[in-house]
């Protein structure tokens, strides 16, 4: 991350800087909390952002940093006048933001539930289509040689109306007879095959 700096102040064991956008960064020793922010150890060599400026803190408006000075174990910051909203307006803005986030979360939950429901409907439709495709193929019965092929019963769609057996016993796919070729189609096929005769031509 690159930040354009406006002011830098160096102390004995820690440093502070203000960016051109009015943000405060500190680094170095934090043994006495002089960095003004949380750190993983008592010393950090990397600059870190200090929050709490340009906002209302403890019901008091705090402006952006104007200048900074680093002492031995402490930091002094002079700020610009606070120019943000008053406390009531800030509370209303926070409440409005929370309401928007809650509404967005509820919409996301509703959309996720709708997608899950649609996925279940699509899965059921696929299973239904597969079942209808299976039933429409008029498969022959493995238990009754006299069955002409599965046809749904008027009341029980999984039972064949001819033999009375379930569709799970109709697993032999009946081959449809091949249609005779037209003369033009036979002529084209004959040229492609390089033969003088083509079988099954009427």
C-alpha cells in the first residue's frame, strides 16, 4: 500500500505521520500504548492506521489530525474542528445502515431459499422426465411374453395396463422397424456406398 504523507514526526522509540488525506499512522514502540492502536507486540516496525478520527467518540466529535508530536512514551495529536454530523444524525445513519444490512441479509436468505427450492423442483422434474421417457419407450415385459409393451395404467401409472406388472419388469427395449428408403434416398445411399444394390429398398 502506498500513502502520500504530509507530515512525519520522529520520537525516541516511536514515530507518527499524517497523510495528505488526514489519516494518522504510527509505528515503533508500543510499550506504553503510545501508538494509539492495538499491536501484536510491544514493538512494530510497520506503520499502522489509527482509527477514531473524523468521527464521534464517546459522544464527542473528533476532527481529523492536523499535527502530531511524539514524546517519550506518549503521543500528542492536534485535530481539526469536527465537521461531521451531530450525535443524533450519526445514530440515525448508523441505524439506517444496520437496517440496510439486515434487509440485504434477509433478501440474500430469501434468494438462497428460493434457489434451494428451485433446485429441488428441477431435480423432481428431471426424475419425472426420465420416468416419462422410460415409460414412453414402450419397453417389453420380462415376465409376460404376451405383453405388447408397457403402457401406463389409468390409476397406477407405474403399472402396465396390459400385463399388470410394474414398470421395473419392463426392461427390454423394443426396436422400431426401419422405414423403407425413398427412391431418391436410396440413390444417394447407393452412390455413397459404391454399390449397385441396396437392401430393403422398396
